[in-house]
């Protein structure tokens, strides 16, 4: 039987939102410590820039076009085999704390524990939602006055909704630390590791933090760590979007297909405040990770536990004159942290620069646990992490299929990235009535993805080569897991 596996996942955390990743502005000492004691994968790409399709890829080991959960609000096909079920079948005790999001969650909907999960502390987010939200239930018991102020019934008998607390956050985002959603996830994780796991069995525990997802806000003690005026401005250049696909200018004016404010709605000072809030949210999660790592040491579990830290996608944060997420496939939106610690197997301070994908993490967990997901399309990362293998695919892919708030006409984009080049195809007919266009970046001279070479006649050969690679990748990522029983 394999080692314990603790999977810690945040929501909407960019790869560069870590001190150890070279960001001098953010304070993440505990995550930096985790990276120093294991491996940091510097080029990890998710398979979708929005939550549900991305999370479904991690839990199935498949690309979105294979698992079928192509957009937020879409469920997986009935009977889909997920990672916890695979590990439970080989003897693991499995638990989930916090967000799950493999089904529709809006409008008071809830999700039920998938097969194999014994401990189910589900709370999609800290905002008003399902009556089954475990965070809300805990808050009503542990902090009843605060809960009533935030979510109780008003004079009209209707449930309150937390109002704005600042430029972007709400009242529930800035509650005292002891009542915060991120502390709740940390507390439930510590409780499981201390008292909630059965003796004699390995565990697979998924601790899903909601932060640093918007709305942006953090407890006062964390917000006080950052001075917005001292932070670097968003990465962009004047006129950056002029020669890029029109949907990017549309998203700059209004995020989420018009359902949320856009970059242009904020002043420079407000954008700096959003970045400070975002960093404060990450620092809160960092402290909770520190508590969890300390508990593993105290319980004598560290040596036999593989600890993984990652995130389901990134956040534009004003870069490229954009906010939040959507059909934009810049690195800040689709490259995420990936830290893996396995004492005795992975050397401390390992840095892997190969391009890897989130579904490779799935394959890694099934390999080290001795479990299986027959349809999984990833490749284990253990060889890269422990130095027994070199090289990987040499490319990464990510796709958006009108996966967030729907646009009219629909927006479909596909990214292929190599070490030197990135192409993002904005699909046209017959996929959608939008014009076919795209983005092309030479990452050796333009690592910030600021200059679009799509229509540059001197780069026509590069565009053709990357388009051909994109076609080949689409074939390579098809699902051909069904066994062939005979020649005919």
C-alpha cells in the first residue's frame, strides 16, 4: 500500500503568487518551505482556465473533451470514475474538505459525496448558497452573531447577502481570521489529521481552499501586510489589445460576458488594492498550510505523507488589461503552482522546468498509490521529480469552450505552448459564428505575452508550424481508451 496523500488546492492562484517562484512582493514562507523540502514544477498548466472543467480533469485524469464537463454548471456523465474512488478501492481512507465543483452549484444547489469519499465537509464557497454548506453550518454554531449579521433573515424574512466591504470584497471575505473560510478549511484538515483518520490505513485527503478567488478581500491582519502603493502595476503596454482578438477588448470592458466589472471600470489605485487583497488572501492560505505542515510533523506523519500543493487555474489580476478569467489563455491565467514533497523519494529543493499538465498530477497520484483510472491521459511526474527520468511531452495544452458565463456567439479558444512559443487559436466557423483569429507569442523575446505575432507576415512560418502542432495535439489528446478486441 502506498504513502498517505494530502492534496491541498487553492482556487484561482497564479503560478507567480509564491515567494519561491521569484515574486519579491508576496509573503508565503510556509509554501516556500514546502517547495524547499520537495519539488517545484515551474511549468504546470491546467486543462481549462475555469473551475469545474479544470477540477474534473484532475479528478478524472482526462482532458475536458474526454470527461465531458466542458463548462461551469455542467455535470460529469453518470458513473464517471474519480480519483477518490480509485484510491478507496486499494485501501485508502478518502476525504474532501471545502470546494469540490464537479457539478452545478448556483441557485442553492449542492453536491453529494462521490463514491469512495468517507469524510465529506462540502462548502462550495463562503457566500450564500446551499443549506448543505458545511462552513455556514459551522459559522452558525461557532459565531452565531456574525452568522446572523451576514446570512440571517432580514425584516422581510429573506436571507441577507453580505454587502460590499471594499473595492472588490464582501463582508464575508473580511471577517476575523478565526471565523474565515480559509481558517475553517485549515481547522477541518488539522482535525482530520489529528483525530479523524482510521489507524492502519493510508489516507487521501483533499483540502480545497476557496481563496484567492474573487471577491477580493481578507481579514484586516492579513490585508495590513501589504501596501498597494508599493506593488508593481499590472503587466501590459499601451495599446496592447489593439491588435489582439476583439473578445479580449470586450472582456477588458466587462468581465464574465458582462456579469462582472472589467479592468476599465477600475482606477490604477483600485487595481493596486485588488492586487494587495489578492496577496493577502494567499498569505492567509499560506499560514494555514504552515499549521497543517506543523501538524504532520507533530503527529509523525510527515515522512509517510506525500504533500501536494496546487491550484485549479490562475487570475489575470489586471495583467493584459484584464481581470478574473475567461477565454483568455495567458500564463497568468493557466499556469499554476505545483509543489510536491515526498521525503526519501524527492530531493529537497528540486526544480522541474519541463512543461507538465494537471492531468499528470492525477497519473502521479495513481502511480504512487497503486490505484488506476483506466481512461486517464496524463503521465506520472515521479520520474521528473526524483531524477530518474528526463524530458516529458515538450508541450502543454489548455482549452476554453464557452466554459464560463456564455457569450453570444460562443467563444472557443485552444492553447498550445512549447518552451519557446505559444499559439492561442480563437476558433471560427463552423464552431461558432465569430471570426477565426488568434494569438501567437515568441516567448524567448516576449515572455510576458505582450506582442501578438498572429498577423506578422515575417512569422507566417512559425504560425503555420504551431497550427500544425495544434492539429496534431488535438489528435494526440483524443480518448482512445476503449480496447480493440480484434482487427474487425
